[in-house]
């Protein structure tokens, strides 16, 4: 490309970097460009300075007079990762990214940076990642996904997450040994990495991201129950993210009470799918009082708002209280969950050992139906 305008001065580059906070300004990318977490390199510059109006009149979005005038302007330059720099200037794609659109994205990103950096120390949150094998699959929660989820209301307190993970195990969640080993690993790691740091005041707020079988997530919730300053997140499919989309239909919850009297009580939690009574009685027998918490709508991905999770917590708490009042603290409570990960964690958080009956947690298996996995 010929007839380019002047190259950006160092002060211009610094302004662009500072206003972007070192992250890609392509809409919703926000990839950090000063390090590479996967490679473990923390002094790696992978940024491109992308002109909105090209520095050459013949370039992408070029202009006969404005190209040279804006070539050294921080207002006309965006910080971009390699992939998105290629997209906005690609021979077949650049026309999809006109000047007005890129200026809007740049403005939105810089406003987002200003909001985040204006937050005080009370906004800082430690990120907890809990993952365990689900079936034949290992699980992981990318740290950058967690950071994007908590911003701008919270900012990460540390550059890395606190991670509780077991990997390389020779057995999976259909092996009974899995549950005793994984539960103990979770408890030991939580005591070492979380509980003590809360007691010392080092951790004041926790943002929780979990990918694990439902009974283990409920156990994590039980461990978190005495820690009030906790935000629990969920993995969403559309769009694929951990941040709450804050869109879509508001989820409502209702409860169906079981018959009063029996000491064996089954609680169905039907959020992601319906649980037929015969699936419960085939495991628990017919001499059981069946209670249910249901959501409307009832489907995978139903919960898309923080307030949905708050309403879920409220009905779980009132339901556990009613079960205790109707059946006594000595009732045998059997829990059959069809819930997203956030609901599993919050269920464990709501349960209180001195207030609610102990619980046996069942988990859905492919070939055997519900199988008892864990006791709280």
C-alpha cells in the first residue's frame, strides 16, 4: 500500500493501549494482548494497531483527505488481536465493518474500561474454579471466561484463579470410588485454599465457577454456606459465555407439596427437564412423600438472569423449611435433581445442618436412571 500517512507516534500508541486496557476492542472479544495464558507467557505483545479510516486513501475505509489527517490520531486507531485485525481489514470482509460501527465499538470498549477501572477495592473478587470429570469427559473453566463474566460489577482480585480440580483419575463418575475420592479431594482443597483465607480476611468475596457432577456441586455449595459474599455463575450456551445474559424470559418457580406424615421424603427439582414420579418410586419405593420444585419455563438454559437464581434460592429455602415442619428433622430426605450447575451450588448453600434434615443426593445415569451418590 502506497501513500500512507504518518506512522503513529509513541504517545499515540500509549494512548490507544491505555484506553483499551491492553485488550482487543473488537466487540465482545476483550482478549488480553500483553500475555498468553495458554503458553504461560506474561510479557508477550500480540496486539495490532488497526486504523478505522485507513492511513492510505486507497486502503480499507480510506478517504482522500481524512486518511492522512487521522493516521496519527488515537481516536482513529483500535487495539486488535491478530484474528480480528484480519477480519476488519480482510479483502472479503472489510465492508462489513464500516467506520461508524468500529467507532461505536471503540467507544463502548473504552467506556467499559473506564467503568471497570473506576471500581474501588470493594469490587474485588477471588475467582474459584471447581472442575471434575463428568462421564468420560474432563472439564475446565478458562480463566478469561471467568474474568469476562464478573466484569464490570466485580474485578479479579488475583491474576490467577483458585482452582480445585482432580485430573488424570483412572475412574469416572460411574465408579463408586469416584465419589468418595472426589468428595474428600474437594473438602481438603476447600479447607486449604478457601476456608482459611476467608477466616483471615484475605478473601472477602468469591466468584464461583463450577463444572462437575451435580452431587459434587451441591457439596461445594454446602462448604460455601457460611460464606455470605459469594456470586455463583453458570455456563450458557447461547451465547456461549459464563456471564449472565440478563435477557430472555423471566423464570418463575413453584412448589408441589407432598403428603404429610411419611418419614421418607423425595424432593424433585425439575429445572432443566421434567422428572416423572415413577422414576422416583422405582428407586425410593411407593412409601415416600414426593415434593417438587418446578420452573417455568422448564428447559436447558432457562436461567439467564441473576434474579432467576435469587428466586430459586428463596423457594429452595422455603421448601426445605416446609419439609422439616411437615416431616420432622428426623425425616429421610432424598433429592432428585435436574438442574443447571448454578442451581446445584445454590441448593447446597441454602441447606443448613442445624435447621434442615440430612439429605441423600441422587444423580441421573445413562443406563441405570437415578443412583444414590452422596449424603449431605
